[in-house]
C-alpha cells in the first residue's frame, strides 16, 4: 500500500504520471493533495468511476516504478562517485610516483657531487686546505669590514 511519505517523496513525478494515467483529472484537481493518499484515490474515483482497490493498485505500481527508478539513479550516482574516487586515487599515485622519481634523481645528483668533492679532496689535499683557508680568510675580512661600519 502506498504511504504518505512515499507519495510526498516522489510527488512531482507521481503527479505527472497520475495526470498522464487519468487524463480525466484537471491539473487543479491534484492541488493541495500531496501525500494525502485517501484524498487522491477519492478524487480519481470521483472523476473516473474506477474502483478504489484498482486505483490503489495502480498507484502502488506507479510508486514502485518511481522507487525503482530512484534506486537505479542512486546506484548510477554511487558508481560515478566510485569511478571519480578511483580516478583521483590513480592520479594521486601517478603524482606520488613522479615526485618519488624526481627525489631519487636529486638524491643521486647530490651523492654524485659529494663523491666528486671527496675524490677531489683525496687527490689534492693541500690545495683543498689552501682553498678552504683562503675562503675563510676572505669571509672573515668581509664580516669584519661590515661590523666596523
């Protein structure tokens, strides 16, 4: 049996289907009847002369069709949402992989530079100490000049 909540939940669609099924009804006949199952059945019976049980069965069938349509739409919406979430996860994985790859390239470059500096120090230890001493001396002079001002 059709409940008041079911009719209210699908009223606009249901009203269109009622008007289509029972064309004897004028558009104003259904005004103010939203959710009022007994009044809708009474109005249809008054205009068509059809039996109440028959009208109720047809209304039940219309509401069932609308509920099924709503369930299908909800399922499709859920599938679309799942698809969007999966696509976003895939994009995140690709971005994460790209960042990881760039990190590895930078890490390899830094390690290569460190090894080159280490080899240079091993080959030319005296020159390396002299360059470090000279760099420190120049930096010290610059800092002392800045402080005197």
